[in-house]
C-alpha cells in the first residue's frame, strides 16, 4: 500500500514540476532578438526594368538583423519573413546587390516554398492588423508566396522586392513585413509573429 502511495506522490510531483517548467518556457528566439527594417528604394537607385523583375512600379528593401549577431540556424525552430501587400503584388525578389557585394552568398537566401507553420500565423496577424480577412491563396498573391529565410551568419541580411501596384494613385497602404516564428517546447507552442509596416 505504501509503495503505491509513494508512486502516486512521485507522479504528482513530476506532473507539478512539468507544469511549472511548461508555464515558464521561453522561445529560443524572442521578438526583441530580431530587427526588421524596410525602405522604398528611390528611383535614382533603382535598376532598369528587366524580364526578371517584369514591369515593377516600386522597389522595396527589407533588412533582417539578428540582435546578438548569431546566425538564425533554425535549431529546434523555423521562421520565415513574409511581405503582406495591400493593393500590390510581388513580381520579383532577390538578395540585395550591396549585400552580395559585401560578401553574402546568394545561396544563403531562400525564397518561396510552402511552410504552413509560419504562413498561417503570419496571415492571421496581418488580418488582425488590417482588419481585412483573406484566404491563403489571396495572401500568397499579396506577397506571402515570396517569403524568405536567411541561412548566413553575416548581418544585416537584405533583400529586394519588386512590386507592381494595382492602383499607384492609392495613397494609404496597409502593407507589412512579418517575421513569423514557429517553435514547440515541451509540448507548448511558443510561436510568435512580429510585424513592421512597409515604409512609404
């Protein structure tokens, strides 16, 4: 009888310890550990139209920075940086030329690919911010199909998005860039999404 009492006490203690640990679990990366910056590239700096970029009407650069300078190696977690555009679509994406000039390897930049663990939360965050519901397919057409990850160790990572606006005369934009992070620790989902408005 005593043996079963000890077993029961042990199980209760283990469950209590697990609950405490689970309640205090932090993600490997927190929102403050990464920085996102955006800017519209002035016409004087923009390259000429090319078949690869189709007929774009605006060019944006997005910088991704690791706050402590460590590579975003995705050990135990995944992430992707998504553009979520209003009144526009992406017609081309590439590592920024000055990043390549500074020694970044093009193969460290990966664009596109399906990842529902990060895509769905990014879409939901965009809906909360803008108040506009959208389907996955609509979100992809609005830029999320061009999400990227960066595997290098040199920061800031920098990419260019060639954008074709549907109505260039529209002044107010609800376009964002979103860092969507997915991680599960001890059975607890510690994922998060950070959004930065696309610079006008």
